[in-house]
């Protein structure tokens, strides 16, 4: 929704890709208020959102950032599953 609809509309009206990407990312962050008191989690959604926005602008194909997001999640899952990354309690 954020890339396919919001970022596209912003690109049409603003005609500057980074402005559209940043506004889209800010809106995405706004939907995740539970992370506002967890700076690391906020960074963990902000940086990928900016990257996915850039990838979408470069490829003009919504499937590419979708695939990158999917692969990133699979990679993180495997890293946690095999204890290559551990969560501190």
C-alpha cells in the first residue's frame, strides 16, 4: 500500500523521488507508534522503508521491493533460528 499507492501519488504531485520516499516513510513510521519509545526498532523500520522506496523508484516494479522485503525477513528468521543473532532479555 505504501509504495504502490501513497508513494506513487506523491511522485505524481511532487515530481521529486526522495521527497516522496521520505514522506511515505514518515507515514509508515506514523503507523508504528508502538516503536516510538524503542529507538532501535524505529531505525529497523525506517532504514528498510527508505531502501524499499528507493528500490521501487529505481525499478518501477512493486514486486522488486516486495521480494527484497521477503528475502530480508527470511534471512532474519534464519539468523535467529540458528542462534547467529540473539535477543537480550
